C-alpha cells in the first residue's frame, strides 16, 4: 500500500501543464486548458495546508480502507501525515516513516521517483501523460470537471482521474486506477493557503518518530 501512496501523491499535490497543440482532439484541448489553469492556481500559493481523506478500494476483493491525512507544503518542502505514516522533506532530503514496516527511509529528493513536492511533475508531465476531458458531474455538492490522465508508456497505474471545481479549477480529488481492480483516491476536505508556516515544521527530528523504528539510509 505504501508504494501506491508514494506513486500517486504527486498527483494529489500537482495538477499538471500539458503542451497546447492545435491538432489535438477537443477533449484533449479542454483538458489542457483546465489543467493549465489549475496548475497556475496551485503554483501561485506560497504555502498550502490540506486536510484530506485517502480511500483504497478493490471491489473484487471486497477491500475498502480509509485514512485521514494532512499535508503541509511550502515551496519544495512538505510534511504529510497519513494514518500513522509520516512523509517529510526539507527540499533536499526525504524521510519516510512507514508504519507497516516500522522503518524510517532516508533518501535525497533527486533519487525519489516522481517525488512528493507540489511541482515535482510540472516540468515533464506533458511528455509522459495525455489528458482528456470526460464530463461535468456533481461531487459533494460541487460541479466538477472530470479529466482522465493516461500515461504514454506502461506504469503500475494505467489511469488517473482528476476532479477540478468548475468554478475556479481548484483540485477536488484525484483517483489512481491499478491493473488489478484497485482505486486509490485523495479527496480534499479542507484547504488553507498563503498562511505562515515555519521552516522548522520540515526539519527532521529523530525524537518525532518511534524510538525503536529501524533507520534505512538510502543516500
């Protein structure tokens, strides 16, 4: 489960820019326009604090797991708490506490596939994925633009679905679909932007983690 969380968190943080192309089908053009507006909006925020709900479902296996989470973000720094798991970065180094394994994994940001920062995928997303506008629907009382994002090459997730508030292109939810019938959804419950967040929040303190957890240094 942790691998799935790490793989899709970038899409939770990031609604990404796609290159405009006059020969694209209209559904792709609409996706590009909406995602560009959403991306510009997210990048305009100096800080972010988000309360969210994470849900993993597999109907064929009768599995439903839900966890509450919270994310703090400032520039390329972040701290995410998801259940008993902690994901922390000061912009250069990443510390991931994985409760199921009772381990703290340490690595450099540049070595992390995909990354968890708000801008991690912005530079190359258009080369790796294709977006398509699907429809508008009502979600939790909001009119939401639904966009499907598909990788250009095979990945563990064959599709991502992004929901944007139709009134302001704010991210509402993201869902990842794996090849075994599983879906992994982040739903934003409450957001706060451009408030003061101390850099100390993104500093690693060993005492903040379980005393007997194993430390795995991968740098």
